[in-house]
């Protein structure tokens, strides 16, 4: 925990609430609408047991029991690096299935944009 970042408590709470809702309340169909088919491990939703950290360090272990949602600097796909791919978000048309579909991207993007300068300074 880092104090004095300038990030508001409301902003942080909003991002945490949205992420918790996405991972725990949204139906799997909504989460899977945020899968990146070409590069799933880099951006968007990663379901449980689909990634293996141990393989990155040369070990052979079972897949990770973790679900993730990753975002990064969004360049709109204008750069070829795997680190600069477009973010993949849940489809907003799925609002009937999950009421947070429209606000999730807004809340997470706002947090990311304000947290990046703090991370750069640290």
C-alpha cells in the first residue's frame, strides 16, 4: 500500500468494485466476451487454468488457478509489439446479462490513466 499518491479513495474503490463484479458476478459469457482470440494472455480476460507461470521460469507444473483481467496502454493497435495491443473489453451489448457492462471499461480506464503517472514516479 502506498500513501500520498493523489489517487482518490472513490476512484480506487470504483476500480476494485468493478473488477470484483466482473470476476465474481458477471456470467461467464460476459467474461468470455473479453477474451482476445489472437493474444489472450496479453489483454482482456484470462479464465482459470489457461495460463502457466511456472513454464515461464522453466518449470513443469499444473496451470494456474487464477482468473485475470489485463489492460495496458491502448495504442489502438498501431504498434506491432505484443505490449502495445488494443485492450479487449466485455461487450457493452451484454448489459442485459450484467449491469456493470457499460461502466466496467470506464471505471478501469479512468483508474489506469490516473495510476500510470504514479507508477512512473515510484
